């Protein structure tokens, strides 16, 4: 399902890379970092951002796939990487049914809801 797997690079999810790949097209709207943040970004060999996932300790704080690359398995790849790094929880917009379906596929269950946000944990 992942069309470009052999044509992508994985780079660190850090402030320098987030600043480098910010643009009006990909926005990186959920990307943020602090001293406890780790994660990865997927970049094509031509330098286009595919998506990213950031986490702090065991909590996913950001997971996003750029519009042109959705539906190709990159969200799965990012989520699997976070799970392999020990992540067991996340927060998601309750209206984001595509993301919620992905998280449920990997065993996440809702644990707390407020306003428009939902916490999900394994």
C-alpha cells in the first residue's frame, strides 16, 4: 500500500526540520516541540514533506499526513513507529473520523472526552 516507501527519507522531528518544511501548502499545524519531544518526519527524495509524528514520553502529540499523500499507508507507518517507541496514548479532534478509525484499528480506545477533543489510549 505504501507507494513511495523506497523513495522516502526519515528525518528527526525537531524544531529545525519543522521550520524548514513549514509552508502554506503543508502548514504543519500540529507540529510543536519542547525538550521532551521526539518523533520522525517523512520526506520524499525531492524534499517534499509527506507527514510527521511527534511524541512526548508515551503520548503522541502530533500526527499528520499532508493532503497529497493521504490514503497511501503513511499514517500507518507513522503510527507504527510511535507505537514501537512506546507510545500508548494520544489526543484527537472528535470530528476527525479518519484519524479515529486509524487509531481504533491499532487498538486505541476513547478514555476521556471534552468539548471537541478525545483522549484515546491502548
